[in-house]
């Protein structure tokens, strides 16, 4: 498994110094060894799917997840998204309930969020790989440092991005973002454990589009 990036040129340029850092070589070595002994998700060609689906200059919104789904055929490199035909995980069901309530979209038939990515929504997980059936198994191996730099680079080099941070771990990433240049939306995580503590009714989709329109940026077509 190579992490020598099959990644959109805009991101390869923006993150060049990060890819050249020694810890990325250590991460690559770790993943090669992991693949010898375990089933790893997502597939290698999907590890950088979020970046390939949403070029650096196209990012309007960031939705930050934690680590990839660890079930068979679920993860494909976009946070909260599952491949077409896969049963919707509970958190994604709740995201869709809020989507229907907030925007008035029909409830989506598929959990594949590629359309959002193509609209300019960077669907970023804090960790980009995981073992089958073992959530957070690739924690503290280097991915957190890499994805923190992704957030930091977007904050520094771009303007008027909406960062949607659901749950406490995502919320801590607000320290990486310049709130004078960007909009930060925090809410409880959409998981069944916390969704009724303020996720439902938080209207992230409307808030995002209202902000984008206020700075003369085309809104996101959220309906799937």
C-alpha cells in the first residue's frame, strides 16, 4: 500500500512540505506492514478520495469526521459517507434526518456523499485508515498530524470556508482555524448517543449556505 500520494495536484502542492516530512515515511511503512497482517479500510485507491474529489481551490466547506468506517464495503475515503448500496450507519441516518428537516430535501436513497464532495465539501476524517472491525486502530500513527496540517493550511491559505465540527474531538480542531477568516459551526455529534443533545435542529446546511451567500460564494446543493 503506497501513501506516496495519488492525490490531486493542488493538494500535492499545498501539502508538499508535509509529504516530505519523515513521519510520513514512517506512516507508509506502518501501513505496508498492517496490510500484510490485517484487512485495512478504505482500499488504497480511496485513502485520499476526499482530496481527489475536492481540489484545494474548490473547498467551500469542511465536514470533519473521526476515523473511517471499519465494516466491509463501507469506507471509501469520505467522512460519514458509505459506498452506494451499503446500509446507512446510524450517524449518517441522523445527518440525513437533519438534512430533510433543515433544507427540505427528500431523504436520500444512498449514503454515498460524493455529490457533496463535488460541490466543494471536503469530507475529511482525522484518521484516514483503519483495521477491519477495530475502530481507532490507526490512532497516533501520524494521520492526526497530517490532517491537522490540512485544516491549518486551508485556514491560512484560503478565506471564507465553513468548518463543520460535530462532537467534542472535532470541536477541539477549532484552535487550528482562524475564525476571523472562516465560519466555524460546532454541534454535538450525529451519533444516536448525542444527536438529541443539540445536533437535531442545529441547521448546519442552512447556516452554511447563508454564510456562503453573504460572502458572494455559490451555496452548496445539499440534496442528494
